[in-house]
């Protein structure tokens, strides 16, 4: 039984772990990297077609975003996740594919005049639609037999609708071993969602550490804090622009805004409009309304029992079309604009920033984590000028963060979650945190709590049968490269995506060939002739 660390090791995004157990090959998450890529990530050591299952902790793109690519490269297995995660992935992966196709079309339109190489999206909407057929809905707190020697259970960790820690029991040679993957552990006392549920036992734990080096501080009155920002901004005639993750954070903000309007906490602007400008956020909000039964906390559930929608109210306006989005900035009255993406890297939020960053009367309010290398991180750290759509924009709006609003547990929350174990595990692996943070949290768990910890880099391999490290890697700084392996500038990086897709096609072909043993000799011979003829054609 072996565990290979692939992604989100000494980094926050791109979660992926590869488990070989009971004769099966399993991925736990397969996420997309967002923001700056800090370290080189090891490739999955087998082809996509050789992977038997994927166990998915939750729907956020940094945990699920490469699943369509996996399918495009030949994955034939099943993806196990909670019902809400399955429903959210249906819309989120299609949205991710649509963004990539739009970007490819835009880049190719611009690049054609310059003779630039064709830009190819990482995957297509067809790839995203096909992978959705492989999802298997799993309830919380129920043992599920996956294959001989492998059982799993999903436990609510309160990070996102449907988010879960995954407990995996593996039996090999009559010996049972339990591995727990925390996924992203949620903050306590958050709106809508249940608090994280602890795990009572494990031989090995893989735990995230996004905020493992800090405390969110004392309990914050989010409602009053948000009302204060709105009042101050509206009084000076500005807009409150909230870059927000379309799934999760948007719905939490709507929960607070409903309370603010219902309790008349804003004076002089009682009927202030709220715009949700994100088709994905609108669709996700519908899923939050439909899939709330086993995820919502008691307060939200009580509202629903009384016929009150906890995330809807008069004055809430949903922008679906691009024309509706453009009209928002033509409306002079002060308003709240909630738009994706939460880190300001893509989507409609960039248009709203273009219209508001230069206005000293407006406020840009950040309510979520901003990864290194993102536009959101630059603004939070005090950038005086940014570039949007090729145009320099002076930052004169007030830039604020709402303290304490986080979907991630802080150091105390993470420590409490792993502290629910009745006995110490054999090893704790700390992942999903910035370079210094994983080391800090691993040391904290080791020195203050008595856990045997390590913070592995991508490519590290642990033998879980004997609890020994078979391959230890160090962090290799990420360097963007040309197709021939030479370093390349940022401006040229994405033009090589076509070559990357070609390598993906090669991987898919290899997967098909390896699965061809059951075919007749006649069919295999014909297939071989076709491959040889294609290779000869391109070689010549």
C-alpha cells in the first residue's frame, strides 16, 4: 500500500493524491492549480486509463478542476462524492471548460493576425459533460464497499455544501489500515453549513493547512461588520464590489445581506439593490436551495421549516446575460455587486473592478483567501495600479477584507479537528498550505500535540504498510518551459498548450493499447497498422 503526493504540497491549490491499495489505483481529488505555481508537480505515475477510482472531497476547482482532463485522457472508472458535490461539479466543471474555450477563442482571434501558435483549451465542454456521467452519489456517514478490501465513508467537514473528509479502510493480507483525507476543513460557527465533524480513529491522516499558521481571532459579528462597510460606502455614493467565489462564499454573503435588509441595519439606503453577477453563482444558489437537507446547520434549517429562504430577499437581482452584467455599471445608485471569480483572475469581476477601482467613493471588499500571484492578492497587499484588459487602472477605491469570514478552519480549528482522534495515528501528512505554513503547522502538531508529522513535497512516496518513506523529494521551483524543455517567459507559456494536449492524446492512446489484450488478433493487427501509418505520415 503506497501513497504518492502529487499536488497542493507546499502549495495551496491543485490537490491530488495517488493511493495504491488492495490492487487498485485511486486518486483522492484531482484539482487545478490557481494563482502562482510555486513548485514543480510530479505527474501521476500511471496513465489515466489505469486509474480505477477517484474519491472527491468537494467541488471547488482546486480539488476537482482536472477531472474532465482525466476523462479526456482515458479514465474509465467511477468518481465517488457526496450528492451535493456531484450536483455542484455538474455546473462548475462545465463553467471551467466554457471559460477555457472562451479564452482560447479570444487568444486565437488576437494571435491569428500575429501568426501565433494556436491556443488549445485544456479541456472542452464535451469533456466536462462526459466526466459528469462517471459520478456516483454517496450519502454522509454511510460505509460504502468500493471493491474487495476497500471501504470508504464521507464525513461532513463544513467547508462547502457537500464537502467531506474521506475515511478509507484498506484490507491487505488480512490486515486493515485506515487512511483519512481531511479535504478542506471548514470554519466553525459559519452561516448555513454544519460545523466540521471530527474523526475518531485513523492510522494515517492527510490534513490541509491553509490557515495553519494563524488564528481567525475571536468571534466576529459578520453581519454588523458588513453593515458598517455598506453604510460607509453608500453614504459617500459608492458601490461595494465583492469578489466572491461563486460557490459557497456568495451564498454566505447573501445570508448576511438578507439579515441586514430584514433588520433595517442600513439607514438612508434601506432598499439598496444587490446584484449577483455570475451565471455560475446563480446556478449554484439554486443547488444550495435544493441540496440543503443534510448540510445546513440548525439555524438555516429552521428558517426553511418556517418557509423563509435563507439566501434570498426583495432587492436581490440576478444577472445571467452579458447585457445584464453591463447594465449594472450604468445604474448610478449605490449598490452591492457580488461577482466571480473570488481571486479576480477571471470572469465578470474584472469588468466591475475596471469600473470601480479608480473611484475613491467605492469599496472593494474581499471575503475569501487570495492565493499568491493573483490579482486579488495584489490588491489586498496594497497595489497602487493594476492592469485590466490591457489598460492600467489606478487603485483609488477603498480595499478592505472582512475579518474572520473564511471557509477554512484556522490553526485552532484544524488542531481541534484532528484532536478528535482517540489515539495518535502512525503518521500525519500536512498538505494544502503555502511553503512556510505547512512547515509551521507540522511543527505545531508535532511539538504542541505530540503527533508524528511530515510536510511532503510533490513526488514523495510513502509505504503505508510499513510506515516508511520510499522516496523523499525536495521542492523544485517551478519554471515554465517550452515544448523542447527550455525555459519560457510568461507571455509565451500558454501557446504551448497544444503540445501538452498532444502529450495527453499520447497518454490516452497508451491507455487504449494497454487495455487491448481482450481484442481479437485481427482487430489488434488492424489497430497497430493504423498507428504505424499515422506515425509514418507525420514522420515524413
